[in-house]
C-alpha cells in the first residue's frame, strides 16, 4: 500500500483548514523561466507529490485540476521547495507544450511600464 | 510634477479595493533564481513603479515595506509583468545582498520529498 507523503509540520498545520490554499510558483527546470502562479490545497499537494504530475486547486471551478489533463500540456514535477515562513511553494517542472491557456509559453509577459 | 503610473484596467480594478493584495513572484534578473513571494497593494505597486525600489505590503506588520530599508538588502526593479488573468505579478530585480530575512540568498530551499 502506498504511503501518504509527509509534510513539514508548519505546512501541514497551515493546510489542515480545508479551505486553506498555498500559492505555488511554477518554474521550468530547464530554462528557469517562471511559467505561472497556481494554488494548491492539501489534497492537490499530496496528489502532486504522489503522482509527480502537477495538480492544482482551481479557484474558478472549485475543483482539483490535473494540469494538462484536457490540453495535454502536463507538468512533470522535478522538485518542490517550501519558503522560510511556510506560506509559499516553488515547484520546478518539465513543461510539456505550453503553460498558459492562451497558448503562450508562460502566463506572464504583459509588461507594466 | 511626476505623473502617477498607469495600470492595466483589469489590474487597476482588482486593486481598487483597499484591502486587495496581489502576489508578486520575485526573480533575480541575472541568475533567474526565484528569490521570494511577496504581496503588494495598489500603493506598494505604484511606489515600486515610481521609485524603482521594490516595495511590498507586509501582511504581518500591516504596513508598506521598502525591501532592504533596514537591512540594506534592496531590490532594484528591472521589469514587472502581469499574468494572463491579471491576478499575479512577476517582478525581475537586481538583488543587493540576500533576499531572505534568515540570511539565505533566497526564501526557498526547504525541499519536500
């Protein structure tokens, strides 16, 4: 039987509230390009750690969302790091295809002047 | 008289609520290393754009916070980009010294296994 991944205690406590979400910075492991900012609840984080496939909480659809399940633009997880105050994650991934729903490589690019 | 920077309308609308905050991914422009995730309200964003010095909203102290004002570890802004759905920013900076209050170069690094 597969074991459930263990989370650092501060992160586990933060995500024990079923409505709690943590922001996830998603970075391409080969290019270091920042692809997107997404959100995870505890179930999304555990699913990501168990499967190696980036899984987020969709705030617009209020459901778990396996990135690329529909589009094929999946993200294979290379590493996940927690920050110093346990309220943000940095996840490095191998991006298949493009990251953005607009068809762009990344979700960023609209420059403020 | 200096003019106030203009924000894209969707971002301006989002930040018109005085309690609204937007997450900011902070990336070192020379190394592409992700340094931290911080938060801005409209005043912080406008101050950052006007001065070129990264200015955030401190959620713990509930006040504007010029990064490095005390420590000297300032961030000089290179570019700011908005994402596709206008709810996250990617800011590329030149980091003086270290980014993290712990003395580490970045706020990330605690690897989840």
